[in-house]
């Protein structure tokens, strides 16, 4: 949300509150006028009730002071309008007719409502009704005054919000206009020492730490790419030369172990570099079949006793970089070979789901379908570091690919669901 949007919301809230309060006060004023008037009439009736009770007690003919109040010995002498209303709602105290009649009723004894009744016809005494137009104009004037006050407050709020929120706009522009590879620095000093100034200082410190993290990561990636690849290449070259010399069976076994370790180190380095690289905004689409075939060719020596069944279309493409996809498939394929220890591997791609299944013994009791993706988790027959599937999961998460594993006595199936 921009500072301009915040200003608009603040102004809207202020104006709305003032207008609503003006309308509410006008309605309350009108209601209060009617309540006061009705209370006044009932006080008069209560006063007359005491006088009539005294007259009846002294044997005199009941006669109220005011001409608009009449005494009725029972309900039979009441106006038809009042009689009909009481028959429907016996506890009703106020009545209005079609000819502007308006009555208030009181009983000398509330427990005996059928007799000794005082009835006040107050149509000529209703002050509020006659002043309705004036009250309306008063309320309307009050509303106009409220709107005028709201406009004044809105103007003042706009000025105040500009003063308070313009620094926030400046701060947002600094962050928005800075490229990711060059984060802004030393910008907090231009802001006053208030809440926004302290926020700018905190943001500057956070961006400085992020920039330092990025620099260290870039340096580490560059060092790994060069300083580790070079000796690994030299080591692998030496191993290759050794394989062309006359070696005993025991020596050939050691050379093979060194070569396998070099290959594992090479794949681990490539995977870590792939994780360290920033994901491109527009992810490339890679042909799945070509990647799988290349991985099978690379592992041909390991697959000499294993049958691989591939079921996917020639034009099957997935949203993942070629290098990353190759690393994932290579790791899963070797995992099926080494740990599955079966005679058959099935690779299938349907409905954007790639499955690699072996017909081995499945997971051991010490592993679960979730724990195998944790770093350092490995089976009892594993000779690796236990980070293979963990790196696979992290690579897949980078490209929003869901990884799941199922296992039974018929083997292990790993599924990759592409977006």
C-alpha cells in the first residue's frame, strides 16, 4: 500500500466519522424531543390522577384541572378509536387517529384497567409535531455544519498526512528504484529522528546485512566453482590414467572407489551450485526424454544387470532448467540402482507427474517416506553422505515441484509433480 493510499484512507475515515456523528446527533435530538414531550404529558396525568383520587375519596365528582383531560368511569365511554386499540393491545398507553387525534391514557389503579380512567387528548398540545419542520431544518443545518467541519478536517488531514507520509513515499522510492544487485545504502540519514526515521535505520541495517550475505554467497559460489572443480578434475584425470596402467585386482578396487567418490563429489558440487544460483524469472522448459536418456547412458555400467522401462512422450517438456533436471534425475536413478537393488526400474511421465519406481525391497524400518528427505538420513547399506535426496527435494522446491515417496515390499516409487 502506497503513502497516497494511506492518505486517502485517513481522509475518508475522518470525513466519514464527522458526517456519521452529525447524522447520529440529529436523530438523537429528534428522538429526545419526542421522549421529553411524552414524559411531560405522563407527568401531568400522574398529577391529575392524585387529584381525581382525592376527589373520589371525598365524594366529589371527579374533574381534572385541564380541559384536554377527561375522566371516564369505565371503558364504555372512551372514544371508539381508543376502545378498539385497547381490545387489541390492552397495555397500550398512546393512541393516534386518522383525524390528527392523539391520546395518552392513565389508570387510577393499574390493576383495574376497566374503570377509573384518565384520557388526555393532546393533539393541540403537541409542540414537537408543530416544530417538525424547524427541527428538520435544525438537523439539516447541523448536518451541513458537520459536512463543512468534515471538509475542513479533510483539508487539514491532507496537509498533515502529506507532512507525515511524504518521507514514507521517499523511502519507498529509494527501495523500489534500487536494483537487486545493488541494494541502497546510507539513506537513513536524510530522514528525521521519528518513527519513519527509525524504520529507515532498521531497513538500512537489514539491507546492509542482506547485501553482505549476497556478497559472501557470490564469493563462495565462485570459489566452489573454481577452487573445488579444478582439483577434482585433476584427481579424476589421475584416476583415469591409473585405470590404463597394470594394476592388481585390489588396486583396481581402490581406483574404482576413488573414481566413484570423485563422481559423487562432482555431482554434489554441481547440485550445490545449482541451488545457489538465482532462479530465472522465466523458467526454461526442458525436454524430459533427452535428459533421462543422457542419465541412463552415463550410468550404463551400473545398469548392466537392471532393466529400465521408459514410458513417456518424445515431446514431454517440464518447467525446470536442463542442468537442475539432469541432477535430479541422475540422483534418483542412482538411488534406485544402489538402494533399490532390484532388477527393474520403471520411468513414467503422465499428467505432469514423473515417477521413478524400482522393484527392490522398499524402505527399511528405520526410515519413513518423510525422513528420507532429511539431510543426513541414510539406509543401513548406504555408503553416501545422506544428503542426496535432501538436495533433490531442495532443487525441486526451488522450481515448485512437489516430491513424494511411497514404499512397500514391491519397491520404492518417487513421484515429481510439476506445476
